[in-house]
C-alpha cells in the first residue's frame, strides 16, 4: 500500500472535530514550511503564508463549507528578465467538502464552466487544511509576473512572420532539399 506524501505545510484536522460545530481556524506557515512551498512552486521567496478559515457544517454534517482568506508575501521570477517580482496576495476563497462519497453514475457527465464546483471528497482520516491553502496559493499566483519597466524587444509570438522570412526558411528547409532530390520524370 502506497503512503500519501505529506504536504510542505500540513495541518490535518480529524473529521469528527470538524463536523461538530462552526469554528474559525487561523493557520500560519513556519519559515521552513514557507521555504519548502517556495521550492515546490519555483518561487524566489515566500516570506509569509497564512489563512483564516471559517468552517461551517451543512446538511446534517454531510457537507462542510470553508470560507477562507489567504495572505502571502511572494517573490517570483519576471518572465522577461528573471528579475525578482515581489507581490502581496490578500484574497478570499471558498471550498466545499463532502463527507459522503459522491454517487457514481454510468451516465455521461456534462461539465458547465459557469456551474459551481462540486464538493471535494473529505479524507476519512481528516482534512489537510494546510495543503488546501497551498493549493489556493498556487491558483492565486501570477502566472506571468513582470518586473516594472520590463519589456519584450523581440518579435511577438502573436505576429505572423513576414513574406521574406518565410521564403528564406523555405529555401533552407529540409523539405526543400528533398524536393530538389526528387527524380523528375
């Protein structure tokens, strides 16, 4: 049996403790946990990572609504110059957990992008709120961080090549060499 790997920032709470009542949790990563999360996401630095979670059991304890607020100080690499780009993340999020297995249907499943996300299935041993926070951080990171005053001097990937470049490329193309070698009848 394969053991699940532990998160860099793990805060596992037993299911019975979670389902009992509404509560507020304040979680903060230690410096070594921040370093490990920074390494996981190839960040220059993660100075701080914390979240406040409001746990609200729903549906006779079968569901758990988690409303959270994540705060982090992050330094990423600029996608153009590789310079450090510091930023502060201060955003809310919401996750719904289900303590009962989601029924399996043999029917075709249609996905609606605008529909609400289905609940996450809670692990029977407990929910790792630390890993949930790390996953939310991953979603909130800027996918294309740019340093101030950084510009791209090269050709845009959105621009079509000009006619001369295409003709020159065709001359040196391996396929043009094969075309010249073709036996003419």
